C-alpha cells in the first residue's frame, strides 16, 4: 500500500546547523515526491518536488530509491525556516497522500 | 492567475447542526479538487477528492459528505455534526493528471460545541 512516513514529530536545530527532515515512502513504481511547508499564519504551500531537482530557500531533497527515502536537507538553518513540513506522494489516481508532518524549530 | 477561496475561516457550530463549507477555484478549468483535515500529530488526512463534476471519492468513512455541483466548486457538508468533527479543514486543487502539485486554501477552523 502507498504510504509516507515522517518519523519525527518535532525537530529542534540551532541556527546555522545543518537540517535533515526525514521522509520514507512505500510505493510500487516510480514515485513523484513533494515537500510542502506551512509557515506560521500562512497557507500550506509547495516547497519543492523531486522531479525539479532544484534548491528552494536553500533546501534540497534527493530521491533515494534504494532506501525509499526523500529526505529534506539544508546545510545551514535559518530562523525563518521554522515551520511545519510535510512530505507527500501522489498515486496514479491523482490522490495525494501526506505524511504526519515534522515541526522544525530553529533555536537562536 | 489561479486562486482558491475557502470560507468561512472559522466556524463554531453546536452538535447536531448541519455544516456547509465552500471552496471555489478561479483561473483554471477541470481541476482536481480535494478536502483534507489537518490535525496536530495526525498530519493531513485526505477526506474527499474529485476529478470532475459529480465525481466524488470518499477516502474515510465518516459523518461528512462532499459535492461538486460546478466545475470549480467543492462543498463539504454534514447533516448532523459530531464533536469529533471539530478540526481544521483544507480545500486544495491541482491540475488534472501528471502528478501536479496541490494549491491550498487558507483553511476553515471548525469547532463543534
């Protein structure tokens, strides 16, 4: 069955330290994965998608099919990165399944 | 440009009363439409999605229903609210096919008292 797992509910990182938000998935076939972000008092929005292979706000995510992972990384955390992050996986019927989310808290 | 409107932003309703939350999309045609519920520690739960007028898929058994009377209108309803229906409801749309990303509304905070 299709599944997205984000093992950490809360991740606290000091400003300037590296960030890694974990996401593992279960999917038969070639997945297309997304990361969404929700900043305080803002709507949930797309951060990046693996097919774009781009860096957004310093974040990158690489699809590792061997480990079935799509971890979100940033080398140096900034205070404005504090937010709720969701990993998401669409299936062939355009249903999009989300993980339970990880709250990232950047410590000063 | 495309926009999505969801209302009301907040709603307080007594147990047993009906519910109607509305979502409309502008600037696009034939979108996929979705209703999610967001709960702390439980992530985003897909409630309903629709690929066209009158076509609704329900993902979880519950006290809620959804309708799509027009191409860009998606309504979440209940005949009789339960306390457990309290939560934060999000409407979203995407371009049909091709694993397109979701675009979310601002959400509705529903409190059932």
